[in-house]
C-alpha cells in the first residue's frame, strides 16, 4: 500500500553533501567531472551531487518534476542507542529524534509530493519516524526492512513510472543499494538523512547524492 501527499512546488536546491567513501574513493573523486557508466543489476553509476553544483541541482529539479526520484530516509535517533528520553517503546526513537523527523517531514512536504509514493519499514523506529514525517496513515511494508535481500530489485519493482518514491528505512538498506549500483561503500548516514537516487527513461537507477538533516535549512525549497 502507499500514500500520496500534496504539498508545495519544488525549487532548485543549492547544496548537497558528498556521500561515498571507500578504498576506491580517490579514483572515484577524480571522475567527478564525467559520468562513469556501469551496468550492474539494471543500474548505472554517476558521481554524487557536490556542493553548490548548480547544473546538477537543476537536474534534480528536472528529475523530481518528472517523478524520477527515489529517496531512502534513515529512521530518527534510536532510543536503545541513546540516553535521551524515548518517545514510546524502547525499540523506537527518542523524543529528540521525533522532533528532528517532524522538521525533516516539514521540508519534504514543501516539495511537490502530489506524485510521490511513501512506504516505511515495519520496525518501530521506522514506523515512528514515518508517522512524525508524513502522518499516521503511512502503511508499513516488510520489503522496506529487508536489508539483506535484493534492495535494488525491491525498489525497482515498487518504483512507478512518473512518480517519485520515498522509503523510510535503515542505514543497512541504504548502504546495500549503493553497493548494488556502483560498488562503493556508504559511510553510516546521520539519522533522518536522505539518500537520493535518479531514475532514467529506462527505469535504471543512479546514485545522485545525500541530504543530511542540517542541509534542508540551506536548501531553498520553501
């Protein structure tokens, strides 16, 4: 099941955080000026978005308007790994994390989400994060939590043409899909960080960049 959300119109973002670190990082960074195309599981690999790279930011706006973007959002701060007060159950998120999730959700709602499908992992921490971001009607889907399975295949199966896809999931799933697409390691993202993927006209995915929570305030989307 899915949920579509109406909100405002997307404006061109001004900053994205570089995301990939691995033993191949030097060679990868040297290729930022050009796309390196790799045929892996129906996906292609391109460099990540970089700071203030206006043409790439414009490309993001273009992809979003066409419903060609996939966003994987890591859940908010885990209560079982923090001394901060819990929002509820011990296997959920903290009160502080819920507040951050609500802020990031506000930024998502500032996008044009009328052509966007939202799914969440059924784990308590992801379900609570999704509720804080998008409301209580986001239905959990077990495949969103399957980080040991074929994450890329699952995403491709649920990505509807001309519709953006947002998944509230786990850092392991984010790392697995980056590995599947371009064989790079993804450093553990911050809580409520968003991994950005682009879909081309044939439905293949490419890693585009990562938006960390603090980046939203620097992006002109309101």
